[in-house]
């Protein structure tokens, strides 16, 4: 489970340039004519997303403007659950039209023929980042796991920079915390053990668990919710953390003695998907098309420093915001991208082993 799941809580290829340009032009023309029909038809889209201020921001910048433009109501529910999607599709009683899903969740459902294909005759694809477009959906947000530390205990020039540093209690004494989920702790364990970033996948699970088991006492807290990061730092319970960049950014903005880095971090791409048999499939595709507009994406990122799917949105953001986005140029190159295809195939087996390890 990721940050957004705990808060309530990836790479796919592209097609040729000419096809994308023609498709984007046709989609733009169709979308411009569609609102008049929608106002007469009404209807709704049931969107399953992650709740809290995250959903409030989605509503402000995407859902409410879509309602005003099309006359189609957007009703939000939560939280995304792969087991519930499977059950709904199998029973042919799909309640959700559009879901904000993790990459591995999307691929697992697609493998079982439980998703509608993204309709790129409606959704403009030409300006989407390659990692934010798939046959089954488009990017919602990209988010990162980063190394953070107490900036008083580890001032500039003496701070940890790598996962090897994180596990080195002699050079960097203090208490540590990690998120109690295997993604991407296994990746970070392998990086700390000397595996090159480009050689991570397929993950050497045995090696990762050997490394973690031999250093289990290094990690003092395995936290269950990202909300605990603030409590752990403010209470002085930990000096170093593997945490979500968004949480660390919030802490630093609030004046806490915290610093962090994208260096050696890991980022993940989430996707908007449509369960197979969704009652309002066409409206869901149009809402996805609306979501690709760069202006509201840039506005959303000013509040939530997540990577957005449309590359043009990055040109509309302030330099301060860009510096905080995991997929912005200059940041994305310093991290690994968590491979959703590998996790989609291996997550069940790894989770069983992880539960034994974590106790």
C-alpha cells in the first residue's frame, strides 16, 4: 500500500509521433463538441480515489470544472481496492467508473481481463509522458520514496546521502524508521548492498531479505501510516527515515528540523483506470481526457508536489514547485522507477515472505 492508500493510503510505452499527433487533434475536436451533448444528457461518473485533502484538490482542479463544462456529475468514493474491483467485475455489478490505481494494480487487473482499454480517440495522448500512458489508462500522479533526516543531528556536509549510509549506524548513529511495506524497501536494501540501479530488476529477493534480516535491529520503527512520519520526527523518536517526499516536504515547510533528498530515491506512477463493465465508461474516458489538461495539472502540483502526466504542465509550474516533483527534469534522473510489471507478477509471493520478516 502506498502513501495515498494510507492517507485515506510503473513504465508503459508509447506509439509513433504521427499517429499521436493525428489522434490528439481528432480528440481535441471531439472533446470541444462534446460538452453540448453532455449538458443535455446529464449523467455521472463514480470516481474511486484516496480521500482527504488529496481528493479535495482533485475536485477543485479537475472534477468541479469538468462538471461545469459537461453537466456530468462526478461522485467520489474510496478507497481503491483490487479485491473489490475483482468482485464487482466478476459479479457484473461494477459500481466504480474510474479508479486511481497503483501501477501494479492496473497490470494485475489487465492480465485478468478486468479493465476497459483506454480510449485514445477521446483522450489526447500526444503530450503525455511515456511513463504516464498505457493501453489501460493514463497517469494520475507520480510520487516518490526518499531518504530524510534530522537536519540538526546531521547538518549540511554531514548528512546521509545513500541507502548504504542509512544502514551504516557507525558513521551515522541514530534511530531509523522505514515504511512497513516491501515496496520499495527491497529495492533500497539491494542498493545499500551494492547493486547498481540499472541492474535492480528482476529483484534478487533472496539477497534483499538476507540483507534486511542481518540488519533488522538497525530499523527501530516500521511505521504503518505515512501520517506517522510527522509524529516520529516531531517527537524526536527517529533521526532518519525512508519516507514519502511529500510528507518530508510538508514537515520542512512547517519549520521542522528535517531535510531530505531525491538521490537514490524511488518513484512510482499511478494510473486512472476503468473497470470492465463500468456503467459510465464513455463519461469516464472524457473525464480522463479532461485530466490531461496542463493548466489544472500545474495548479494541482502547486498544492500536492506529485508528478503530473502531461509534460506541458511542467512548463506552467514555478521553479520552486518543479524542484519538489519526483518526475521533473533533474530529479527523475537521480532516482529509480519502481517496476510495476515485476511487482504485478511477484507481489503475492513477496508479501508472504515480508509478513514473516516483519512479524
